[in-house]
């Protein structure tokens, strides 16, 4: 079994149902469940493109900034937009 931190942070794309239109990105704080041996959502914050005048780049920049701050608060790994490492 691999040792995991208690928490980690990642950034995911947000979609609107039912047509899966991308509407923004979300910073997700994950908590490790030793019982299930998997990651669970602990918190999520949306960064909608509309809040940044339709700019995907500005929304992602703010999400990355807040993800770095959150990772610093919880002293955990920031996976940014690449979650491959956290699922191993």
C-alpha cells in the first residue's frame, strides 16, 4: 500500500448539465479516507468564466493562485490540473 497525505488539492474543469458545456474550473480539496483507501471531496470552489468576463485564462489563473494558497494552508500536495499522481 502507498502512503498518502491526509489532503491534496487539484483543479478540475466544470461543466453544465445536460450538454456538458464547459463553464469554468473548480479548485477541489481532497481528503484521504483510510477506511475506503480512496480520495473524497472535502471542499470545492467554482471559478466561472462568466465571472471573469468570459476569460478562461483569467479564471484558471485565479484558480491556480487559490490552489497554491490552499495547499500551503493544509501543507499538502498541489496537483494543479494533473491528477494522475494522486490516484496511484
